[in-house]
């Protein structure tokens, strides 16, 4: 299973692709701050589905739960323990 | 070398670049040559590294809508008013429900004025329009590309059998018209949907079919369309709203530029819809109207509806002249007096300053003109005066219900970058076709038709193409012939004689630089 470093790297790539080369810490807000757009949330979701086996159709989706690297990591941990 | 020889030589070099589909070099009479280029779509797709960027973008939007309906709130949203996912660009929070309600009800009212009996709605979403309009129709077909969203509509229809019996729901993409015959419906509705289309070309394909399936006398209603002439003003207003008082003018300019460049949605000039008349002979008339309502949000400020009339006798305009509000500075009271003094005359007024966005435009101007060191706090301080200017479009529309005996129609067909609008007051008893009087509205000049849509998700690619072209020309042309600027356009505007319309192209560039 991938960990926090991979999530950080993935988010960094998303930000760079949208022209944001600013500093990134694990608790930075990504979507609510506007650094990423709502359509970018899809990239995060697909990344989580493919790499962590999270099924959002099953657990429901809340934008706030993927708003930072820390939150995304917590979601992967919670899903892993539930399984 | 003569100017036209030089132009020919520059164009020859431009055409050698694989990113160029069409090209024209025009001497601007001051700084030298400007290159106008219609980009090659497959080249852009190639440098994006994806096989089909259009499909990718559509797929992402579909997943975005699917996800929006997987939240806990979506499951308990009220019938016909599921506002989940309707987030404000300013606050990034959900737009207040009362504002969405006003917008939906006004939209429904506008569509019902078209007297629909059989409707095909593309992108019916969670059914906000469907649940209100279907009860007034014999047949209502709602299609959407998001299966999760459609499941919400089906849930609502289960609780309303009287509506359900005349409604059909289908999961399909907007461009899928499989099995739909010509002249099947009297109304096609595409509301708040085209911004998620990957390109203007995709939209044109959808509209071609939409027009085909509508019977003579019917309509295609395209609502909640984001305005291209006002895209920079919109970006400025959002960035101004979000900036802290310490942000300086230079930073804000960068953010505005980046927001426009990163735009993921399709943004269209009203000229796009006007230009369809040439392409589709079944289109007899196109109306462009700003959104109605009092709510102050991005829909009311920056969006419009385009109503396409299909094979309908339009009749001649009876407005002799549009009085120029920009010159004569009419107040609302002066307009009222005008109505009182001319009870039987059609009155047209053009270039009415738009109070909804006066502050945003002043902000854009202030940011472009001011010193980079000026802070947002200082800029904001200068804007309050601008907020008082102009007339709110709804104040003009409300004159209809204040006993003056006139029906009121507004138009944004002129595509002015200052967001000003035109109004026509038609004596109520002289109206043959209550909702839709034929009016010869002011329209834009040829330059507006050179670039009628943005390229969603491709801002950076287009910038990259311009850099490639500049390097290519520098390598292959003598210094004095290298264009000093490159502008990507949808098409090269032609004169009636079929020659490149240099004046229109340079006009489009001036408008773009001003933005």
C-alpha cells in the first residue's frame, strides 16, 4: 500500500499542472482554499480508488474529507482499518 | 519588400508550423506585424499528451457530478431543489438556496413563455427544471450523462406519479441524438450545461442536432451561459473578493491572468450564438438576454440566456432608433417620464450602464492601471463610488409591472466588454407575440466574431503554442518581419469580398489587450 509520501507527491503534481509551484505542507487546504478546482477533486478520487481501493459509491463523498494531504491520508487509514 | 509580400512570406513560414491550421499576418501600422492563427486541434491534443482531451474533460465533469450526489446532504435534498454542488466561485461555499430558487423560477418562467408542450432537456441534472416544467407539458424527455444524478431524478419521480407519467429519463451524453427524428419536439432546453462542454465545436455539433429535432415555430433555449466578453471582469471580481488587504496590485494581476488561463469551463461570447444564423438556415432569430433577478451572484452578473427561434416568421423590427444611454445618461426616472410621454411608441435604449457589475469593472480597471505596489485595501477603498453607477437590469424589467403599459425586453447581443445592455419597451397592447417581439437589436462589429469562445483546460497549451510559434518565426524570418505579437483566433474574419478582414482582426486584438 502507498503512504503519505506518495499522496504528497501526487498532490504536488496536480498543483504544478495547474501552475501552482507554491510551498505545500500536509495540512494545507487544497479545495476549500481554491488552490485546486472542483474538477481536480476527481483526480484525487480516481487516485484513491486506484491506489487505495476506496469505493466512494459505497462510503459516500464529502469534499471536506479530501481537503488536505493529512485528511486524504486519514481517509485511506480509516478505509484500510474498516476493511 | 512590399507589405503584402512580407505578409505572404510571414504566412508561408507560419503555415510550415504543425500547430497552425490557418494564418494571417497583419501590419498594425505602429509596431509591425501581428500574426493571427487558427490553431490545429490535433497539435494541441498532441502537446497535451492525451489522445482526446475533450473526452477526458467530459469524463471528469461526469465524475464531478456523480460525486456531488454521493454526499449525505444530496440524499435528503428537497424535491426539485437539489442544490448540492452549486458552489460560489467567490466563497467556494454553496450558493444560498433562496438565490438558486429565484434563478430556477425565473428560468422556468422564461421557458414557459415559449409555450412548450414537448420538451427535450439536455443535462436535466437533478430535475430542478423538469419537476417544474413537465407538469405543463404533454411529453418531457430529460437526459443526463451522470447515472448518479439521474438516480436522484428517478427517486423524485417515484413520489410524484402525475409528473412521472409524462416524463422519460435517459442516460446519455449531450451529443448523442441516436434515434431522435427531425421535428420531434417543440422545445430543446440546455440550461447551465454548456459550460461543461469541452469546446465550442462540440457545442455546435449538439446545437446542430437540437435544431434538427425541433419543429418549425419551436425553440432551443440555452440558459446560464458564461459570458466571454466579461470573463476578465469576472476573474477580477473573484480575485478581488478573495484577496487580503495586503495583496498588492501586481500579485492580483497575476492571479487574474492565471484564473483566466486555468479556466476549465467553456465560456462563450453572445456572438457565437449570433453566428449560428449563417450556419443553420432553420434558425430565424437569436435573442440574447442577461439573467433576470435580484440575487447578486455570478449567474446574475456574468451569465446570459440564448433563445434560438426555429423557422419562425420574425416580422420586421419597428424600433426606429435606439437612444444612446451612454451619451445621454438617462436615469431610471427619466426613462419612466419617457414611457409616460410616449405611451404608444416602441422605445429602444442602448448602452445602459450595468449596475450589477459596475464595481467589478472598476476593480479590473483599477488593477490594470495602478501601480503594482498599491495594496488591495487601497484599491477597494476607491471602488465604493463605482458601485453606485448604472441602472440595475431588474429595475428596468420591473417597469413592466409598474403600470406604464409597456412590455420590457433586454438584450446583451451587442457583446460589449463593459457589460452594458440594451432595452426595448413595447406598448403592451401592440404586442402580437407577447413574450417575443421581433426587435432589431444592436449587434457587435466583425471583430467580435473572430474569437467567440475560450478553450477550456487548454490555456497553458495555447500559451505554449504561442511560444513555439514565436521561436519558429524568429528562426526562420529576418528580424524586421518577425511578428511582435501572436493571437489565436477561432477563424480568420473575412470581408464580404472574401479577403482577410485586417481591421476586424486588429479590432479583436485591441479588445483582447484591453481585457
